């Protein structure tokens, strides 16, 4: 009997402890619920009743949207410094309050920009980061939209400064169909600037423009060592990319549909690496225009340009491993996949150059004062005027396989025999007597074989 009473007493104490614990948990839940009573939870994050964001990031400013309102959170204080239904006002506030070394992070969302956004060179370096992707426009993430904009969307520096050093921008889509003037991104006198993963649609003049402009009273403008990497420009009204400044890189970009007469990619800066880009010309006059000297143009795909695939207007460049296909869509009589215009001492080697349209064009076309170019090991076919035409007395040609007009060789159409390297073979169509000659040079001696073939 005594044991049963003790067992009952133990069960009562255990139940009392469980009930006490349950009451404690209930009280804790009530306290937590009460503390969250004034908090609004949105897709972009959490903001408490005092206006303080509960997001934590390493950025100096975080810009995000909640419904129709755009917010700018101060990354140091955690407070919301600016908010407005007009995204431009919030961006202008942030751009005006960042200092050297700051990072601006822009969360996923669409932001309407109706006035030019500017950063001064004295604020550099600045890191502007979105959450975009080039893979799918419907999933690009951070979109800057210009339904009505007269001028550049983002302009960094200005023509009054000597240099703009260290501007970094990545992860944005820019819809510029409402732009009536300007570029998507324009940087004046850039040094060490880096643009990556930008998708720019329908810029009025230029998608990305790195330019050297005047710097009165500042010892002259300069530009150097910039990178444009894995960006995309779709345009029916302007040039894709313009790169000024030396020692720069334009790598793995896609430009399509451009109608800029200057070219889809225009390189004014010397010693620039242009590599792995894809150019789908649309109505563009030129795919890649090389104006700066000593550039390396390697492994690019250029197709469907109205006139030239690659145009050289400078000296000492390397043009190698590029694939040029069906350019001269405008059927201009003097167009070429590679046009060498007043351009000397270039190495043009290992390119695949093909035209299936039967238009009046050239594979490689040397004109003007060009001389001393080395043209070797290019595969060419299908060009009606000639696979290769040269004017320079010191230009050399060697081992360029292919065919033309059902002949198993490319030919060089001119009235003087071209120069070739030792141990090379070439074919020359003499425009004076309309005969084809095989030219062979062995151990310094050149042999001409009249193939008695008229074309």
C-alpha cells in the first residue's frame, strides 16, 4: 500500500514539472511573437519599425526593392538611409555618398533609371555589384531599366580628370530601349577598371565605352590595364564595345545585331588582347576594328557583318586563330573577312576564313600603304574576287590552304608576283596576262610555274 502511495506521488511531481515546462515554453513563444509584432517581412529582407534593416552584408550600401519602393540600407549602421518609389533618387543618393573602397550591392529586382547616374573619379575605387546572369534574360536578376533616358545610364569620371582608377561593375542587365542618347556604361580615362557579366540591350550609341578624353590642367589623360570580360551587348542602333587605353583585355564577350559603322568591337588602345569574343554582325559595317597598334586578336568568331570581319588600321598586330564566316552581307565589292588598311608588319596566321554566299569579296585584302605583313597558314574558301590580295612589296605569304572557284588552292590576285617565305608555295593570278602561276621558293631561289589557266 505504501509503495502505491509513493508511486502516485512521483507521478504527480513529474506531471507538475511537465506542466511548468509547458507554461515556460508558452510564455517564451508569447514574448517572441510580441517582439515580432511590428516587423514587416518582405521578399527583399526584413525591416523593423524603426527603419533598421535586419540584413547583414559586407557592402557599404545595399539597394533592394519591396513592392514599388526602393530602399538603400547603410551597411555600416544597418539603417535605411534612403527610400523612394523613384529608384533613380535612391541610386543617386547612394552614388553621391560612397567613398573610396566602398562596395554597392544591388539585390535582384527591376529598377527604373530615368536620369544619368554618375560617380566621380575622386570616389574610386568603387565596387558596384548586382545579382545578374547572362544565361537567360528572364532570370537575369538585377535589371536597370530605362524607359525614358537622355544620356548615359552610368557615367564614371569625366573629361576634366586625368584618370579614373579601379571602378568595378558586375552582374547587371541594362534595358536601354528608351534611351535617346549615350552609352550603357561610359568610363572616362579608365585605369584598372573591370567590367564583368553585364548584359546591355539596345543602347542608343554604345553598350560599353571606355574612353580617353581631355584633361585640361591635369597633365593629360590616360587609360590603361582595363578588362571587359564575359559581357553581352544586343543592339540594333549602335556600337557594342569601345576600348581605349593600352594593355587592356576584351575577352569572351558577345556582341550581336550592332549597326555601328565603326564596328561591333572597336579597339583604339595599343597592346590590347581581344580574345574569344563572338560577333554576330547584324547590319554592322565591321566586326572587330583594330586601331591601336601591337594588339593580339586571337580566337574570335565573327560572322554576318555587312562589310569586313576584322579591319586592321595599325601596325605590328597578331591576328591568329580566328573564325570568320559569311561576312560582306552588304555585298560591297571591296569588302574582306580581314581588311588590312594602311597597316604593316602584322602577323596573320592560322585563321579559318570562309564565304559560302558567292559575293564579290576577298578573304584577306591588303590595301593602301600596307607592307611587310606575314600571311601564313590560313584556311580560306569561297571568296569571289580573291582569297588573298596584297599590295606591299615586302608582304610575304606562305602555305595558305583552301580552294576557290573549284580550284584546290587560294590565289593572290594582283599584277605583280607576291613575296613568299623560303620553303613555301603560293599561287598567283596575274591580272595583266590572266594566267595562274605556282610560286615555289626553295633555299632562297624562287620558281614560277605557268599553269596556263585562265579564270
